C-alpha cells in the first residue's frame, strides 16, 4: 500500500523545486519527498521536531539545509543520496542523527555544529 501511495504522490512532486513549510508542521514523515530530484530549496519550519526516515532521500538538487533548533531527531537516511548538498547547518536541540542520515552526500564540504 505504502509503495503504491508513494508512487502516486511522487507524480505530483516530480517538478517540485522549493518547499516552504508552515509553522504548524511538527514532523516530516517517512519518504515524504523521496526522489524529488529537482528539489533545490527546503525551508524547514521553526516548530518541527522530527525529520522522518528517507524524508528527502535522493533529492539530488538540494545544495544547503539548515536544521532548526527545535529538531531533536534526524531519522535514518533522511538526506541519503542528496548528492549536491554542500552546506549543512545543525543547531542546538538536536539529540539524534540516525544511521546513514547523510550518507552519499558526496558534495558536502561544510558542516556547522553548535558549540
């Protein structure tokens, strides 16, 4: 069921380039934007707490991402295969980065980690 739903929703997101979430969003679910290869800009809301498994997996056009201080968990493979991601900013409040969260981010050059 889920695989079918993902394929159906994926058809709507194929040409998506920018996502700006409202502050009412608390969590980005599993595979929500997986394989949106044209997605370049993601503006995460300041109330979000969890970035779900594979949420942005294989979004190969994202170049930078800032994780808000309200995010406590970045789930497994959340940004896996984001091959253009070169800038990553983490903030205080982050408690867990699950395995393979940033694997295959081959362009990653700068990671900012709070003191």
